[in-house]
C-alpha cells in the first residue's frame, strides 16, 4: 500500500502571510522542482525572483508564480559568473525589494561513466553546482550582513552526496561538497542571523524530467521506492518553505531528505547489479 498520498496541489501548508513582504530568489526556478518550490513560496506570501540562463525558462517560472497570485520577477544569470549574479540580484531587488531568502537550486548533470567525462563536462557540472552555490550564497550574505538583516539559504542537493553512485561522479562529488558547504556556512553565518540548510529530493515526477529518467525501468519508478510511489512536487515545496520559515528558526546546518525512504533501502533481496557501461547503453537505446 505504501505511504499515503499527499494533500492536493494548492493545499496551504504554512499560513498565507508567512513570507509576506519578503522576496525569495530561486536559481534554476523556471523548470521542474525549482519552479515547484517557487510556487509554494508564492502561495505563502513571498515575492519570487527567478534566475536562469534561459529566457524561455524564466518565462515559465514567472508564469507559474503569477498563476497562483504571486508577484514575480526574472533575471538572466549564469551562476558560474559572480558579476552576472550581482546584476541579477540588483534587477530582482529593484522590482521586488530586498532578498531575504535564497534557494540554490540551479544544477548541471548528465549521466556518464566516469572515464568518459570530459574535462569540460566535469567543470560544467562542478562549477554550476558547487561554485554557483557558493557565489550566490556569498552575494546574498554580503547584502544581508551589510544591513544587519538575517535571512535563510536553502541548498538543493541529492542523496548520492553521501553514497556516491554510478554515472554521477561529477554531480555526486559536487553535491557532497555543497552538503559540507551548507554546514560550514551555517556555523559562520549564524551570528548574523542567516540560516543555511539543505534539502535532498528523491524521485519526483514532473514535466521537465530528462528522457533517460522516463524510459525502461524508470517508466514506473514508484515501484522501486519503499513508499511505493514517487513524490508529488508540492511535497518538496512544503519542505522547502518550512526550512526557510520562522517555524524552523532553530534549524541550521541540516540537510533534509525527502525521498520516501529510498536512499535508506537495504535488503538481502537487492536486484542484480548491472555494470554502469551496460546500464548506460540500455538507457541510450531506450531514448
């Protein structure tokens, strides 16, 4: 039977005025889980600034926030470039007011056997995930510290940050570094009333999933999860907004796993192991 289904999309989790008058920036907030997180912040009263390299993605993120009655602004930025980040913060603050919450959701990833990851590919992933998270966090903290105002940072990571995993050497290494960075910044910035937490999503089905996650065994991923279902995007949004809310005011340096127990799965009846090169060939054949 598995874990019960969540409340329907649109159900209020926090009081609607929880983030009234506040502005949140969601990097990579135009698609997928980033968009879902931005929508839940809007439902709880926040103004939402969407950052992305893609103008098309920005349009989608803004439209999703406005569809639930929220105020939104967009700014094009590559999180690997500190100057673009500064400009994007300025653009969003001019339209929505000072940013008091930052969600570092932007990520780069592509599955690959480790020996075939090019130098450029390695840097593309690690610079977006690790460098981008730090550059955005630093920009945020400098602004909040300068005006003696607190705030909250939420870093989106992944459970393979603790375990590693096949075809994810670049991404897993970068996410592990972000988990560590989350802990370091939480200690450093707590005296400045800035909380820093992480969130590790499991399997959430949404329209922006890459093709290899929708074919073959991935066509019905819920059967592989102890919960016997995948997550609904609003469940991740509720967890994200809670961690950034006043109701989590004594939580910092923590990474919350939202995955229906999947990463803890251990059993004497584990499925047969498939070497990554074989699995990778199957994924591509199924596209």
